[in-house]
């Protein structure tokens, strides 16, 4: 993890504030959902197509789906699942849907969208200390909490039809958000397929097309990316990352799990566009079959 430094005015940081840029909307211009309403799969079927992507979590005995068509307008959901505070986050620019535990060092945090970006990634702020957090890594980068890190929770980006088949009893984030947005239309257009990246990157890496979907993992300080295509083809990949023997597996529903083969423990993974993972972790390796 990065070294915490201090600005002349006393501000703690691990990434210098000058490296952040405005994404356009001001702070809270993209409004987080703070009191999410949850509907049944049957109710959601009225407006959610089977091929639409959702971020699915199965936490604390409760499956829940967060449709990208809603997340694209809000980016953050401060949810509570079975009494456990969870942050659902999605950065459309990076293709990263990540769930985090909202408890950090004994503090319960709630998050909003700062309007700032770093390496094109969503920068969140917490409402307790107003520190800035980087979504892709879960690191606090500027402010009182700088150097702290959110714990990632298992989450998967899959088509709605697959999640529903796996979890017929799933709850679904409702379109009744308290905000008037054109859910179902996407302001990012053909961005997800084009080569163009709209914001500055500290590091560009031409090994893959910038928008290649990868699953990135970290083990003992080593980083490695596995393309979606490689996982679809191989289903199970055994590999050595940072001296750790890992098994990366994709099941028939598209759910990806990464395990430490020796200990059996699950290793968090991030689904991301290649450019964002590579900009954040420039020394990443790429799996080649």
C-alpha cells in the first residue's frame, strides 16, 4: 500500500490532489442512492431485460441484484443487507462494479460521488470525514482517512437472466429511487466498445484493447489480469501469482471465483476494463493461455 504524505496545509494524501480531474458533474451531481428500495425478480422482469448486466451479490444469506441501467445514473448505493452495511459501487468509465463493507476501523461510513476522477476512475467521498476514496482499489487517497482501505466483498457482473436462474428469490434494486432519471437509456453510448478513453491516465498499456474486460487479482503484492474471453474458454485456470497458487473459475452462470489453492480462502477479484486496471496497477501481468 502507498505511503501517506502531508501537504503544507496538513492534508493527508497518498495520491496528490493535483492528479485528480473533474468528471463534469459537481459533488453529488451524480446522486448516490441512500435508501434503496428492493423489489422481487418478478417485479423487475417488467422493466429489466434478460441480457442486461447487473451487479449481483449473495451476502449474509441474501441475494441481491443492482441493474447497471440504474447504477449508471447513481454509481453508489449505500445499502444494508441483513443488518450489514454494504456499499455497492459502479464506475461506468472503468466497467468496475464492486461491493465493499462500509465499516472501516470501527467507523460506519456512508459514501457519495465526489465529481472527481483519478485514472478515469470514480472518486468517492465519505460523509463522515469527507476523505476521497478510489473506487477501483477501495483506497482512501486524500483526507483524514488516507491510507485506509475498504474491504471488498464478493460481487459479480452477469446478465440478469443468469443471476435470476441462479437466485430465483433474489431481490432487485428498484427504479423507484426518489430521482427522475431516464433508466434504460445509457449516457455513455458506444464508449464501452470504442478504443477511446475520455480522461487522463498515469499509465497506458497497449498489451490489450483498452476496453477488454478482465478480472484482476492481487496476491502478495503481485497483480494479474485474466481476460473474460480466456475464462469463457478455459472455465478453470490454475496459476501462480506472487508465489501463491490460485484457481480462477467461471461457472455456467458467469460467476467468477478466485481461491488460494493451499488455504481454500477466497481472493477478491475486480472486473474491469483493461485500461483502468493497468493504469492503477502498472506492473500487472496478463495471463496468456
